[in-house]
């Protein structure tokens, strides 16, 4: 924790939520990006084992696809073997739950690392932050889940009346609760905001609503992440790439997703006064002596 009083409680002026400096925070943490990406690949490989075994058992010796009929063959496999579909559905649900649990546990470490605090970069300090802030992260995420349910209903309204033309507006609306949760988490971890109080989350709602550039920038980052994932999938399908090339395209899209997720969190850190305070040299540090 870098401050004992939140910006919203103390009246401190917030910093702009600038996208490029926030991206710089992410790029200055390449080891963290690499670790998260490799962890993502390991979990993906682990979660793919059960569906792969089920599909191999169902196909028997016919474990190949004609390039011109690959999608049709997969559809036939699913239609004839409900066990494969059940295994895939279960693993997809388990992966989603695992991702939620991971971000709950790891969010404090990511926020502290992206703040640039030199005294909190060590593994023991980051793990300690995760342990101390687990309860607050669960609480604020629970508020966020309720708020996201309400806000998702609002995002569906323009789609109902305007159809596909309303997709950009729906994406902007749907991104709002995600950014609010980012802001609430940063306030708790860096600014000492009340960790279990709903007003911490409600203040974050007001702070994002008053700053449309932050809101729009977060929507652009999420759209970029989703767009690259869809484009990668389309490229693999349309180009009829072999297994190795398609796999590496998927892995590259996963790396982009990690970068985009960290970038969005870094925007919230960039907008926090405590995030800038953490990057300043301490009075007794060599950097401060050199500056003086």
C-alpha cells in the first residue's frame, strides 16, 4: 500500500488517464508479461487435454481432416459424440472460472508492479500484496459483478433497437463496469481506500463517468483485444494453415490479450496520484541524490 488516504477522500487532483504512458508502464515490465503469457499457455495446454483425449477416442484411427472439409468434420464429430461436446463445455467453463480466480489473486501484484514502486518489485513483496488484498479484491469484484449484470442489460438495449449498427455503442457501454472495477481495485491497493466499503466502488463509478476519455480509451483497448482474437481465428480458418502455424497464431493472439489486459489496468494506475508518487525517487535513494 503506497498511500493511507484515497484521492477521492483527500481531495487530491487525479492525473489524466493517458493511454501511451500507461502502455509504457506495461512495456517496462517485460518479465511480468512473459510470465503471464507462459502461464496462460501452460493452463491452455492443460485444459485441452481432456477434450483432446475424448476426441481421439471418438475418432479412433481416423485422426485426420481433409482441408476442404475441416469445419464439416468437426461439426460431424460434435454431432455424433455428445461426450466430446460435454468435455469441451466443461473445460471452457472451468477455464473461465480459473481466469476469474487468477485475476482476483494476481490483481494486487499487477497493480503494484505497474505503479513502478521500486521497493515493491520483489517476488516476496508482490506475493505479500496478493495475500493482504485478497479479501478486498473479492469484495470489490462482487460489487463489480452486480454492477456488470445491470450494465450488460443496458448494453443490450441499443442492440435490440438498432441491430448490428449499435455494436460500437454496446461495446462502449459494456466496457464501463470493467473500468470501474479497475479503478476501485487501484484505489484500494495504491491509495488506501476503504477495502470493503461499497462507497469505494461507487466513487469509482463517478470517477469513470466524469472522464469520458478514460471510458472511451478503455473501450478501444478491449475492442482491440477482441478484434485481434477474432482476426486470428478468421486467419487460421480462411488460410487453411497447418497445425503448427495456426497454433502459433493463437499463441500470438494470447500474448496480445495479456498485453491489452495489463494496458487497461495500467491506465487506471496512470490516473492514480499514488501511481505517480510510486515512480518518484525516495529521498534516501541514489536517484534522489543524483537529482539533487
